[in-house]
C-alpha cells in the first residue's frame, strides 16, 4: 500500500522538529519549526470546547467553539505552508490520492499528540502511526461473518441505547456475530477469557467511560465498577491480535492511550477520541462509522465520513477535531464486511485450494466416465441408478406403458424344440430344419415379418429346404442377423452375412449390434448406454414396427420399465394361431457351441422379466435383449443423459457457493442434506416423466466435497 510517512521528532519543547518524509518516490528530511501557535490555539480551543459541552461550565456559544476550531485549523495550515515544510507541501500536491501517516517521537512529543494532525490534509485519509512492541506474522482477513466482542463499561450517566440497538440489529440480521460483556459480566476476568477465544475476533468495541493512565496505556471503567488499565490484559490483547483481531474501537473519552496500547500489542487499527466528548457526539460518530462500514466503506473512509457527520451536527460542534485513527506500521487496508453480499463475495474470493482440488478431481472423474461409459465404475453407477428408478416407478405407480403398444411376440428355441415339432436336430447349431418348420407353422397372412436372431453364414444341413420355404411363403419380410463391427462374437463384418442361397430366396440380413462395444468376458455386456445409434440397419431397428425411428448414440435403455408387459413369450404350439406384425425368433443362448448368445443381466431389471425365457435371472438371452431394444424404439422410450461433466462441474460450483455463503459447517450440512433430499425425487421424476437422465452420484459427491472441504 502506497503511503506518505511523516515522522516528527521533538527532542525538547519549543525547539525545532526534525522531520523525515518517506514517499513512493524517495526519502528526504527537513527541519520544521516548533508549532507554537497551533499549540496555543489548541489549548484555547480545548477550554472553549469543554466549557460549551459541560453543563456546569461557563456559558460558551456554539459559534465561539466553531470560531476557535477554524482558527486552530488555520494555524496548523499556516505552519504547513511555511517555507520549512516545503517538501511536505510538494508531496501532498504531487501525490493527492495517497494516505498520510503521522508519527510523533521524542521526549517532547507529548504536547504534539493533542494537535489535530488529521486536518493537515482533510481531503485524504490521515492516521497516526504507533510503533509496535509485538510483531505478528501477516494474517489474511477472515472470509467469514465478522465476530465482534462488545464490552459495555459502567453505564452511569450514559445512554447507549442507539449504539447497542444498531449492533444488535446487525446481529439479528446475520450481518455479524456479537458477544456482549455487560453489567456484572463486564469484568477483567471475563474480558481476558473472551479475548482468548479460539475462534478469534475481528473487532473489539468498548462503550463507556475511559481516561488516560498516568502510568501509560489508558484505563477502562468496566461494568462491574472497576477501573482497569490495559497493562492488566495486554498479553490477552496480543494473543487476540495474533488470532485475527484487527480493529479496536473506543466509543469513550480520552482514548488515545488505549488505542496506542492496542496497536502496540499487535492490533492493526484503533479508533478513539483524544479528549472527553459529550455522549451525543460519541454516539453520532459511532453510528455514522458503523453505517459507512455497513455500506462497504474502508475504515479510513468511514472515519472521514464520521468526522463529516460530527462537523455538520450542531450539538457535536468541535468533536470532529478529536476523532483519531491509529495504526501500526504494517496495518493493511481494513473493511468490516457487514453486508451479506460483501461477506459472501469475500468468502467466495477466498475459496480454499482443497475445494479446487476436490472440484477438479470430481470433474476429471466425470469426464473420464463420459468418454468411456463402458468402464465398470460408470456401468455400476448407471445400473444402480436405474435400479432405484425402478423402485421409484413402483412406489409412485408410473409404469407409463401405452395400451396401444402390443406386446412383441418372442419365440425362444432350446434343446427340446426340434423334438417338439419332429425336426432333425443339428449338433452344436440351430437346426435349419427346425427353422423351416417354424416358418411353416406361422402363416404369412397372420405373421407378416419374422426376425431370426441367428447368424446363418455357414453351410449346414437343410439350408436348401429352409430357402425353399422362404421362397414359397413370400412373407413380407424374413431377416436374420450378421455380426457388425461392434458385435461381441468370434467374427464380425460382412463375412457373417447369410448364405447366398438363403439371400437369393429372400432372406435379408441385419446388424446384430446392440449399440454397445464388444467387451471380452464370459457374458456379453448388456446395453445400458449406447455407443452407437440404432436405426433400420440394425436387427432391433428392423424388428420395430416404427421403422423411421432412430435411437441415437448415448441413449440410455430404461431397464426400470416393466418390460415383461411389453414382451410375450410364444411357444411352438402357438404359432398357427399367432397374429402379429412381427415375430422374433431366437434361442435360449445355449444352442451354438461356439458363441453363447447370453448377456449379463442388469441389476435394474425386474426379476419378473425372467418369466419370458424361464431361465437364469443373471443371464439374458440375446433375443430378449433385441426384443427390448425393438420395443424401446416402438415406444420411442429411451433416456437422454445430461452431460455428466457439466452437471458435476455445476454441482461442484454450487458446493463452493454454499461454503462461501454459510461459514457454519453444521448449517452447510443441513443445507446439503436438504438439497439432496429434495433433488433426488425431482431427478428420478425427470427421468420417469421427461426421459431426462441427470447424473446423481458424481454431482452429489462433488457438491458434498466442495461444501465440506472448507473448514474455516
């Protein structure tokens, strides 16, 4: 902070002063005359001021006090305008916006302290510089609601209602934390204990009577009637300063010694009246000062406004010349953030590194999960999310399956199927004789389209017979599968398309992709979130009656639906009477000796869906997966996920805002719990009602980490 430092050394009374001036541009010294005339006017002004404000004194008019005030100020200006003080004049002229600090030293400096040096440059901040006997390491201003220790002294003859009401109003509005020592609790022992509070204080305010101490340091008249010198609690003041106490405000008389003792103990700033003042003036100054600081003014600016308020008030005439701000050499600009917005912005600007680390870590996890949704962690979280969503559907009775959507018939072949219809079985393969008989049992006029969830790319017995049936029936469509690039199988690509003899008979081919990547393992990865979209080129897209529908990439299959109501298991004996637009034919996953067509069942799946294939609840046949995808297309029902990275970043930012808004960690916990409790049903309902899947686990984790990792 750029300042002008003026040091005046008085070795003996009535002798010239040695002045040292330090500016941002350099340092120089000069000899200034002893301010004899200002000191004379100071003594005369003081007599007039005391007489006017003392009801028992000689009658002195307000105009007389104002006249002597003006003469005192003019005499000080004349001293400054003398040729000897030219370096100071130039510095004040060249650097108009820089504060001025005045330091008085020397054996004869005591009388000089009575002069209103603040009026040397009334247009700029001016304060008195006091050397410190205790040095503390620099302390950052606390990013929290200010904590104020209020000590109310003996109230005999005083009316402190206005000041107390103003402070209590700020406390009631949550602008500051206020602790009062009043009455019997205003004693030395409690004062010492309070100053040592581990949470620290931002400001110490004293209301009451005080006086200069012959032994130095000043004395307070406490509420229990005792007079206590600052030496009695100097150690506690020093500890409080080390713990953050940066302002001492004495709304009392003759407080210069008190302020000097506080600054010497390590407190940055102290404000006082140098002489006795009427109660009205002290109250007015405090009210104006607190009002200015509540508006966000810096301390020195608020003091200037308080002086202006005193100067413009007729009842406090002359008191503005007694208000002094005292500071230590390393005092930094001070603001008491009494507005909630200011407190919030201050805390927000001092967000901690731990919050940054937590935010970046959670955002990185979300980005990694979004780039590769097939990773086990993301798959597990999504599966658990859909599981809870299924419970939410059941509790709220929201299955939402339109009556116009007919169940999709599914025929599941197994080891016994060939014998049931007298077909010749093929070891390790699906018998093509069995497939021919399935087509014969299903009249083309009743079942228009048949999808064979099989790969018929190899030479096998009864291929010609199957081709003959396809050619003869002239069904609207018969299609089989082939292994696309992302299908988990022994081979993939065009080579797995049906035999040419079958294609020539009219058998079409469709990609068996489920929109998910191939992952090595005993079971295939059930589609939760698609990597690739599903359209008419896919088996499921062709099996859907809504042929123009495309399920885009990144869509999430809603396993929380009651898919059992959307699928209809068909037996061989039911084929002659079946009437359906499309029939899907597949196996129970165990007929192919090379590739079991089985998927790992998601935990979100309703166990009742097992009744469709009547098998293991932990493994789903591929034909059922294809049927689920086809019905999802028919329903136009899939979940669109919101960006996990973006929602995690927003949640982390919200946690930072909450920590900045609430310094009390218990209140933070309550708010985060409340947000979680309120948001979970809303997010579940967003998925059920609007098919918008907003991530929960990582965003809520980011919210909690950033909100709770800030501890101060």
